[in-house]
C-alpha cells in the first residue's frame, strides 16, 4: 500500500488525510483537487476545487468543522442541507453535485458560480433602481415557487444567500435550516434559528412557518433594495425581534420618495405581520412584481403601527430569553464536555 502522501497517477496533489485538516493541494476521495480556501465560517470551511472526474469542472466543497461533526444538533443541520439540496433541480437554485460511493468524511459539493451575492451588491450600490429591484425579486420568486412546490421552505432568505451570477441568473443558496416535508423535523433549543433582520414574525415566535414565511423575507429584501435601509435595523437583536412582532416597518416612500406607490404596496403586503394578509404564494407575488401598474394601491402605508415601547418590550423579551438560555447553556456545557473527551483521544 502506498504511503498517505503518495500521488495517484495523473492526479496533482496528495491524498487528503482522513480526519485531518484539508488545504490547497489535497485531493479528496481521489476526485476533488482542492485549489484554494474561499472562506472559513463558524460551521464549515468552504473550498474551491477541481472535479477530476468531470473535465476539471470547478466546484465548491463545504466541509464541516470537526466540532460540528460531533455535535448532533449542528451536524443535523449539515445533513439537512445535503439531503434537501441533492433533490432540487432548478436554474434559480444552487446545484448540488452528486458523489457516488462512501465519502471519507462529511462534505457537500456544489457548482462554482462566478458573480457576487446580493449582500455584496448592496454594499457597493446601497439601493437598486426600482425596475431592477422588482425584476430581481421576480426571478427570486421563480425559484421560491419551485422550492415551495417541492415542499421546501427556505426560512433563512437574505441577501447573503442570494447569488447574482455574471450571466444575469440568480441562485438561492444555504438550506441549513430549511423545512422540508421529506426530511425529519429539527428540534432547536432557545430561539428559532435564522437572521433577525429578515425573519418573519411567526419565526420570531418559534413557529415553523410556511411558504408565506419566505414571502415575508423576500419582502424585507425588496424593502432594502428599494430604500437602501434594512427594515427594523438596530444594534440590539432583541429590539429587532420585538419590533418585527409588535410593529410595522416605516413606509418605503418616506425613506425614498422615488419609490412608486405600487411598489410600496407590494412590499408592505409581503411584510404584513399576519401571514393571512400576505401574498398566498410566490407566484402571486411574482405576478404583481411583473406588472406593478396593475397593483391596486390601498393606502396600506396609512395603517402602519409603531412597535411596542422599547423598555417595556425589552423587559418582557429578556425574561423569556433567560428561560430559553438556561437549557441552551446546559447543551453548551454538554458539548464542551464531549469535545474535551474526544480531544483527549
């Protein structure tokens, strides 16, 4: 048997060490030649690689950290993303690359995209012209409608999870906390996972949510694209969560008078606190985005409500947070003990 660092015929790079860290130059499972590190996150390391079995096509490898692998709650999120992503097939959804046979370690392979995230785009230009914002939201609706028809609710839609490719296409990414009718339900301790700035009120209340949950998040993204402002923005996450549950966002036209009344109507309907008052489907939202001139302006902005006073709301939320964090602290202590046990081996 050749030594671990031996090169396979025709393959440039050493075989990736089992259980060890990966780095550029390694070849994973004799197929994926790692070329560079794209980013290191809290859950995983993202690599760019060449698929040696598919004409050296560039791909992305998502490899979870070892501490994620031994934490059942965190690793279940990683498995959930792999399970859901592997059965999706739509031009507006990130394509997962199938890997036959047994893997030497957990990892996910996806297509490599040239472009930037919507977050990066908004960092550069702050807001988009209304026509461009509506058109982009419409393309996102196409992908959302497909996901919802497959029984998948994303539940963490935000600018960071939307890729705008150089060819003009878009991709929805990151299905780590997605809900699917084809996968087991995940149990979380404490607050529901997600990004508070774009989270629907029902998710703040730890409810599972449905298709209208994603519609709310897309409404919040469209709000930001049109105004250059994140709705309910604050340095205190608890303030953001409280405002989302007890109040409405400021009218978009107050922040940007150039926003049309029709676009404002679309945004405020999508972001209604009551899911029953939102667009029932992504297809219904897309119909309005594609023909805003046909949208009836109801004066929805005149009925917006200010959130509950900050101090009173914070006192109540922090009381709830303390009770939620107690079991979370127990889980963290258990994880640290488990990590200490494995690290000694």
